[in-house]
């Protein structure tokens, strides 16, 4: 039953069947095989699906997506880029550093890699190529730095993982800060070495007046991640409430302070946000049915016993799961993967002694590499459209810059305290 239950789902996904249909159909086939098609408790299934999305925590998803869409529409991304350029642009390969720093700041507002690539990507690549940087280098670092988007809080993937596994979303957000910052720093080290090897351009150091001017222009947008993380950290508001605060703040900046988002544009942003949220919620509702069946069939415990049969060492199990997530991420989005595999693996990791909060951060980081790997990496298609480069050239440009992310994954496997230290200070 284990092979059939998981194998049928993967087969349907490989055939291109929409995720929520694949999950729902697999669940119905398994129930029919167990009890007969006439004995499927459809009322109970519908109730399970409705209860799956009846959650205050899930409201954080549309709020953070709304905030990111508003900031991408207005001048926020330009202000962040100009600020980062004034601060680190004078180093050799400086616009590469600017690219990473801007992505780290924007990650504190968006929660998704695609929002980062679509919002900052076009601006960053144009600025770098105009300054004499190789287009492939510019594309590579833009794609890799966008992976930080789902890591530094807020993160849509972590919201969904926290809800499905009953782990503190605030704890996940705080736990991802150190790994997310390390990803950015290691990318900057790689750029620094590469820049001297290839003798990349550098620009003159910004004057103090210029730095102050760009800092003033970017102060309110840069304050967004401070409000989000600070509010959660201090207990002033929950992760869901922080999403609402971020949305209201983004509307205030776009329509009142900077006046670069019109009411007509805002209505269009609402429409896009509603469509994205509806897509996620229908997948989650189907996944709740799938999760109910998983527990009923004891599949997570069977998988746990199988892994323990290979090795009982958590480090070995994490490496095996890491390889699995890297493969899965090539074919499915972070959100879809978290929805499908959290019910399977969440109970299992607890049984083998892995901290579920740590595992959530580890899972999202590892799956996030999939947004820049073929064949279905969303960021690849965004960058192909922006740069007009062939798909395979975009892939080759990004691959070297994935190395710093691998380094961070290995580090957190061997030193899980990098993830759990900050949450433990606040009792999460």
C-alpha cells in the first residue's frame, strides 16, 4: 500500500496532472481500494478538507503575498537597490554584492523567490550589464540570491509547514534568520573571490551625503522586515498579524507616502493575490485528506522504520532526506512539496529524534534550491524572460552560485544550533 499510495501520486504529478487533483484522486483511489467505492465517507472527507483551511495561521499567506506585490509595483525595489548600492557598491564586483544585499532586504518582505526575481531581478540585471558586468554572471547571482527569499522571514513555505506540523510559525521565522544571513554572506564571499579573479568593474565609493540621501529614501521600506521580525520576536503580534501589518504598511507607503501605486493598480494586485491564495488553499485542503489517510495507514512510521534500518544517526537521515528534497525540488514548487511531504515526514522525524522546528527550516532551504534548477524552476523562467537568454544558458549561469547554499545546508546539518539557538532564547 505504501508504494501504491506514494507511487500513484508521483506518477500523476509526473504526467502533469494539477497538484490538488493528483492528491485528491490518489486519496479516493486508496479509500476505494480499502473499503469499496460505495463505502467512501464523502461527508467526512469534505469536512476534513474544510477544516484543513479553516485556520487563522494560513491568513498570513495572502497578507505577505499582498505586501510583496504592492512593493514590487511601486518604487520600493528601486529604493532598496539604490540603498544597497550606496553601501556596498564600491567593492570590486560591487553590484554583485548589491544584488545579494538587496535580495536579503527584500526577502524580509516577500516570502517567495519568484517575487524577488521578478521585482528586483530586472532592475539588478540591467544595472549590472550597463556597468559592464557579464550578462551570465549577472543572471547567475540574481537567480541564486533570489533563493534567500523563502528563507529570511517571512516565508510562505514555513507558514504552511508550521500549520501542517503544529510547529510555531514564529519560531520557524526566527530560526531561519541565521541560515538566511549565512547564505547571503557566503554568496558575497564567492563574489569577492570571483571579482578579483575576473577583474570585474568597481565604482567609486559613495559620498557620505549620497549614502545619507539613499538611506533616507529607503528607510521606510527597509523598516518593513524590522517591523515583521521585531513584532514577532517581541510578542507584539503573531506571524499572521505581522502579515496584516506588512500589508497595511505597504499600502500606506505605496498610496500615501510615495503615491506610486494607484487605486486601479491596487485592485489588480488584490486580484493576483486572491488567485495565488486560492491556488494554495485548494492544494492544502486536498493535502489534509491525504495526511489523514497517511496517518490512518501508518505510512510515516513505516518510512521511519525503513530509514532507521539504514541508519539511526540523525545526520545520516538528514543527508538522505536532503538528497531527496533536492530531487523533489527539481519537479515541484516549495509550497507544493511542503504540503505533500510534511504529513509524511513530520511524524517520522520526531520519531527518529530530529527537532521538528529545525527540520522545517532545513526542509524549506533544501527545497528552495529547486526554484533555480531544471526542469521546472520558476525563477529560471522569470530570468529567461528578463534576459532573453536561452533556458540552458540561464541554468549554467546559476549553477556555480548554488554552492554557498549547499555549504549552509551542510553547516546546519552538523550544527543544528544555528537554526534552533534564536528560537530557544524566546522559548519557541
